[in-house]
C-alpha cells in the first residue's frame, strides 16, 4: 500500500523576524575584535587579511532572515558570525556550522 504525504507551507509571520527575537549579540573580547567589527563591512571576500594581529577570512555579505546584513568570518581559523546592528557591527552566535 502506498502512502501519499502532503503538506502546506507558508512564510513565517513578520513577527518571527522582529529585533527582540533576533539572536543575542556577543561582546568583542579585545581591541583587535573591536577593530574587526569596525572593518567588517569593508573586508575583502575570500582573502585572508590581518586585522590587528587576527588572521581573518570573510565570506561575502548576505541578507539574513532577521533583516540584517551579516558575514561569516573565519578568525584565526575559528568560525565567527558578524551582523550589522543599530550602532555598528556585532558578533552573533554561530548556531550551525556547515561542512
């Protein structure tokens, strides 16, 4: 006997992307990380650059579901995620790491 599975999907409600539901921010832990956040929007994509002693490779910016512009960063070979905030760029938690 064959079963047929059907489902409906729709876009999440606008409230799902409100700022109060956005991921929390993570504070920069050093002057070098503050400089990295300041330079985040202008970093070249795919190139390793030195930012105040940190080796950083930035992915191209993308529009996140939260409505913010974000960039995936590799900082000294560790994954970080930065997004534009109301008063500049901030780190946000990396929830899922890709392959």
